[in-house]
């Protein structure tokens, strides 16, 4: 499935620059995606700092000292703040997370600015096919869990669980951060988690009746869960990204 015909064309051209869409930006180098940003997704800085892996001052120093030469990622490794593999996995996590939102159906114009590069620098280029394939997989996974997307942008309001009903550790920490005003995106930033996996947890909680839903859907049979949905673990982002990285390393 082609998510963005323009992205496919730019990959064929081996273009370098920034693809600007309604919900985010993808940065390309010679037709491969090297970074992605979206207002809906926490950036790499939030995943590292709010997640407790890197002090905020360590990130700020890297940007101050290496941002102008587009080598922030390399500085984090060379200064000993992150290991090479750790940076790759964290960056892939941020890239696929932001790309998921950036490649959402767009109502406005899509533009490409040739020659533009990102101050982070290149960490691990990813093919456009891999980005589109993962975007489609994530859309299908969300819809398979709870096909009502209004819950994605509404404030998360917990419901009293039924007797004997429990939530997993990740979901419990999400519910603890749900104050009736924070949206899933707000909670993702607060906890230093990818926005997509926060949405996935919120939809699972909605399906279980543990959070309020913006509009009650008409009664319907529970949606079928794809066979591969069972492969998602308590930390699906890390396991998936390690597999993606290994596949990239094995490709010519």
C-alpha cells in the first residue's frame, strides 16, 4: 500500500530534503528517511530525557555544541552519553513514531524542500518502503484493537474497573497520569513514551471499558484481532525496533 505517492517518487529520485505534510515532516537523504518529526509525537529529546535515560542538560549541551554542524547524534555517542546501538534503537523509535503521524491522511498541500537536512544528523537511514509498511501495520493494529479514533485525541478519563478487572503495569502508569485533562499525546510526553504505543494502550483500555470514550459507539461484535497482534509485548517498541534494525543491517 502506498501511503504517500510523493514519498515514493522522492525515493525513486534519491532526493534529499524535507517532506512537509499536515501532521509532520520527514527528512530524506538520497531517497531514504533519516528523521521524522510530528507535533503529535514526543521527539527523541523527550524519549531520552523524560524517559530517564539522559539528563536534560546533557541533551541541551549536545544541541549547543553539535547542532550547527548537524552532528548531535554523533556527539551523544562520542561524548559517552549513549552507546551506538542505544542511539540507533532510540532514534528508530522516534522516527517510526513521528512518521506514523506525519503520514496520516492529509487535507492540506504536501511540499518538499530540496536540500534541507536536520540538525540531529544521520543515525540510521530507513527505506521509504519500510516506513510506509510500518505505518500501515500500525494503523491496522489500532483499528483491530478499538476502531473508534476519537479516543486518540480526547482527554483520558479512567473508569472504575469491574470487580476482579486489572490492567498491566504500563497501563496502570498511564491511568495514574490520566487526570481527565491530559490527552494521550500529553501523557506520552509526560511519561517519555512513544505516542503510538500510548494510543495503543488507550485503545486497549477503551476496549476493556477502563477509560471513558468520547462517543459511545453502536453495539457491535468485538473486532477481530490480527494474528500478529499477540506478538506485541509489554515493550513492543523495543522488540520491534531491534528486529527492524537487524533487518536493515542484513539488507544490501
